[in-house]
């Protein structure tokens, strides 16, 4: 039995925090993206934080969504961080190099209108 996924968001000054609970997979990614994107595009915030303390599973789809949000935050001039990751989620992030990911380079290469495609 899987745990239901939920995202709670709050703004505190210039900081936007999304607290997630449950499994982050292909069935819940749109919910995560829709909840966090307003914080990424809000001109009054400068930091976006995702609290993963209660996330029990992270699939490739969940990882992709976090990468998209990271790139979008970078593009919008915001810092982006993940907090309180559980060991099983941290393993997935480390395996794919999320912790050393260079958002600006990927954004330029794949998303930016002035990026060069090969």
C-alpha cells in the first residue's frame, strides 16, 4: 500500500517552502510541480526550499520534476534547496548527481532560447 502524496506550501518573507509527504513518482509529479512553480516564479521570493522529511520514495519521474524545478528556479534567479532528505531518497539524489547538479549549464543547453542544440 502506498502512502498518499501531499504538498503544503508557505511563504515566509522572501522564502518559499514546499513540505512534501508520501511517494514522489509519476502519478504525483504534476501535483508537486504545480504546487512549487508559483514560488519559483513569484518575484517576491528569492529562495525556494523543498522539505523532503516525509517523502518515502523518489522515482525517476520525481527526480526529473525536482531537476525541472531547480532549473526553473535558477532561470528565475532564485536559490533552490532540498532539506531533510530521508536516506532512501538521498541515495537516488546522489546516484544521479543531483547534489552537484549545475542548473545553469543544463538550462543553457536545453531550455534557454539562446542555448545551442546539437
